[in-house]
C-alpha cells in the first residue's frame, strides 16, 4: 500500500486475540491514536468487553483467532480476507500468534506497514516440553523472515527479548524498545496500608509458568511455620494455555486453606488497596503490567530475577528478586516483607517514584504514536 496521502485519515487496525486483553493493555493507546487523527478498529474475539471498546470510539470487528494451534490455515485465510476488506494503513499485531499469522497475511495482502508487539515470547520459548523445544527453532526462523520486511517494526519490552530476536535473525534496525504498556498513575495510586494480617497477592492467569506452584508451596511453608498472613490468588485458569493449572488443583489448595482464590477482577486498583505485598514468581515476562500497577500503588514486590520482571523491580529498592522455580527463596523473601512494615513502606515509596519516572502510560503512548508516524510518513 502507498503511504497515506496528505489529508487522508490513516486507518489503524489492532489484531488482538481477546477483547478483555485489548481493554486491559491497549485501550488507552487506541483512544490516544483516535485523538491523534487515526481511524482505529480492533479485530478480536468478542466476549464481554465490546461495548466498553465501542464507547471509547473504537470500531469492533468480531474475529475468532484461537490462542491454541487451532486451524492456522483457516485463520490465515480469515486474516487475509479481513486485511483486503479493511485496507488498513497500519496493522498492529499483539502477541506471538497474531504476529506470525497476521504478519504473513499482511504480506500476502500487500499492506506492509506493520507494528508487531512481541511481549515475553510466551510458552513456546520458556516451556521445557518436547513440543516447545521442537517448534521454537522453526518459529524463530519464520519470525526473522516476517519481521525483516521493509515497513515492519517490532516492539520489544525488555533487552533479553531484543537479544533473542536479534540472535534469531531479526535486524536491530527493526526493533523498538517500548517498556511495557504503561500504567495510569492517577487510577493506580497509593492508599493507606490496610489492617493486618498481611495480604500477599498474586494477580495473574493461573498458569504454572507464572510461578503459581511455587507461590502455593511458599504459602504452605510459611503457614506451617506459624506465619500469620493471607495468600491470595487473583485471576482464573486459562484453558487455552498449555500451562494452565487444573481447577482440581486450585480447589484442593483452597480446601487445605493454603491460599484464597478471588477469581478474576476487573478493578485491580481495588484489589491492590487490600494488599500489603504483591508477588509474581513468573518464569519469563515481557514487562508485566500487574507489577507496574502494584508499584504505582506504592506496594512492595517480590518477583523473579527473569526477563521482564527484573525490568520493574530493582533489588532492595522497590522489591526483592528471587530465582525462578525456587519456592524456598520465594518463601524467605515474602517472610522478610511480611515481618517488616517499615521496609514495605520504604520499598513502596521507591516503586511509585520509578513508575512515575519511567513507566507512565503517557510515555509509552507517545513512543508508540511516534512509531506509527514513522511508518506512515
């Protein structure tokens, strides 16, 4: 497609698998793009959030794109038809599968201006399963060929992902480091610490590779040692993810009274007002929004020393870093914060400072809009 002619409103199309994820992670960006003069639409699986998106002035295009392997050929053809019908000036793909299939469909449709957000690189790159080990080299090879197109740019959220893609063959000139999706620091703001017992919150999809098993084991150790604290899981299992925790395991943990399960919450600011410590013992992330939101609320964090997580937490300043897959180290770090309200307050204050300086939504949105301008000039 030719670059946008003077006076025309450039069309921006987001491709995201789930409407709830778009609302949580990209809606503020989409609204800002509308205000900047773009005609914005979102192709996504429609569940409960379509009206929220429409009220924000974004056109919703229902589109089924499974997060599992699904039927890639059928989904590819669907995306090709969608792109030829919509004729967008920029396609913004979010997550690995939309990047792969959408990138190929975009090339076939003749619309080469693409922004591809590759966040965390997902189960395929961190799983120890045989399937993941077999597929990963092939996926890297395909990514390099798709992402090196002339008017294609790749958003990475941390240096480790940038290095991995570069080693896979993606040109450095095509990579743009935009650290996370930002956080609304007015919505997520400090509040008085709630009454004890201390509440330790893990807010995530209930997946093994988010460190849920280690969190439960750490909670079990602390509880058996007489520590008076509450350990809370916020979120639900994800049946479409191979790493999902079975509901039976979740029910068993609750029956043992090791953890509480609050399920999915749309109002995370309210969840954080009930928390003393936020924990995310993940195996790998892009740059986790939940940790940015927790830090904006001046909450201390315990997380793993892995790509993405260590971009948010500076050891000993706004939280504690522990090795991944290490329940004992996680237990020790949590105990340190459970026993020290002064340390919690000090780390929480520093976390808020870091977010205001480096991770505000305004900064992230500005960087992304600059990228759109680069592609439509």
